[in-house]
C-alpha cells in the first residue's frame, strides 16, 4: 500500500487497465501517422494513407497473438513494435506474427500448384524507449536463439531495434515529427516522476506538452485515455525492472554460494585445518562435516 501511495499519490486508487492499446499504437495506428513513420524509416514518399491495408493481429484465437502495428503497402509488409524493455525474443514473436499474416493473405491461394505465389516483403522494426542503455541502432536475429548455430542458418529473421530516446536517431526524428514528440512526452513523464507521484507526473506531462504544442491535438482529444495508459505502461516498466533486478540478485546469491562451496571442497581436499576453513568460508562446523561426507 505504501508503494501504491508513493506511485499514485495519497487517496488515489491504482488505475485499472481497461484499454487495449498502448500509447505508441494509439498514435501510429492512424494511417496517416503510420505512413509518415514508414516514409521516415525507409526514405520513401508515399502520400496516400488509404493505400494502407491493416494487417495488425487482434488476438488471433488459436494462439492469442497481438502485435502493435502492421500494414500492407505496395507489396511491403512492415511490422513495427514498441518496447520499453529489451526483449531478445522479438525475432521469434515476429516470426509467429508474419506467419499468421501470410497465412491469412494466402488462404485462397493454391499452395500446391506450380505457380509461384508472390508475398509482400516484410520489414521488422522495434522502437525502443526504455531507460536501460541501448545503442542507437542494433539488429537481433532469430538465429541467436538456435541451440546449434550455423554459419548459414536455414531460417533467419532480422529485427532492427531503434533507440528513440531523446538524442538518438536524430535523422529519423527530423523526418517524423510525431515520433519526436512522442519521445519528448515520455521523457517528460520520467522527468516529472523524479519528484512527483506517477499520476501527477503524467498529468503534468500531458498539460506541459499541450501547452508547448507537443502532440497537442492527439493529447487534447484523448487526454483521459492517454493518462490511464501512460500510468499503466510506466508502472509495468518499473515492475519488469524490479523482476529482473530480483532475478539478478537471486542469481548472484546462488553463484556466490556455489563459489564458497567449491572453495571449501578444495580446502578440504588439501587437508587444511578446520579453523582455517571456518574462518574463510563462513560455514558452520555441521555444514563442513556434510561436505566432508559427500
């Protein structure tokens, strides 16, 4: 309860997650905004948002998948995701996404015929704005997960990871003003949360951005939902960070214990005095006796 008060302010309940969209998806599922982002990333100049065909998955029944954004454009198939924490399994997720989309696109085609079925060219990108350090651009590959890697994997999928925190990928940001403003908004939330409870930090960030013309139209039209989604996303990011911190500490403790036991076994093998083992290991005489009998 104290943690809740610290995050959300006194007397304020924890927000309930009732919206299906994340903030990034709320903004860029608009066809015109997505087209601007696509052009900025690819150096193209498409100008007809209605040429986009939505292919985003909405909880496919058989595996419950849902991706952020994917559209079909002139036989190109961009699949874009947003992340606030690094996920090394993104290539595998994208493989499942694109397989499902291809399955839908070819459901009426004769896959057993002699005619080659042309497929839209996929593009996989992740827009990262977490707090952990990440390079400006990096590529993660499906083959990184293979138990037995080869120099020329029979199956490969590459995902471009773009750091969109302030100060990174300036050329991309200049080409897509909405992406820059989204980055500025998230940075404002983090800045204000250093001194304010989360709900007040989000509210202040929204008001400040509206005053300064940052995502102004979008924030004014969707203010209540943006606040709710932002609080959820920020709290989710903190939760993931805490889980990883706990896992690292647990792993460190286990590793430290293994190291001590290895050291004691070596000292026992050298027939060193019990007093020396007790002094350097911190183990009890009973624990040392158990190790002797192993």
